C-alpha cells in the first residue's frame, strides 16, 4: 500500500514540475508522449512494487517467430 502511494506521489511531483515547462512550448505531441510514457512507467512500477509478474517482451517475439523458425528448419533440414 505504501509503495503504491509513494510511486503515485513521485509521479504527481514529476507532473507538477515538468508539465508547466511542457505547456510553455505548446507542443501537444511532446505532452502526449510525456503523459503516455509516465503512465506506462507508473503502472509498471506499481506492478513491480506489488510483486506482479511482468512478462518479458521477448517472450511475445519468440511466440510469434517460433512457427517460422520451425518451418525454416524443416525446409533447410539441418
């Protein structure tokens, strides 16, 4: 509980100090990118703090390319 509260507090402080500088530039793409990346980072940090297992991104790539690799092994027969 305290870990989650601490992570949210730190994220709020980051928004408090960084958002006014981003608003001065007026670049909406930068603001959206900052917001999305901060949200993803906050969510992953909370999940890590609550000991939720986070899958490795390479597992998805392995699942997607495994049939292709098997096909190449059978075609090339090595």
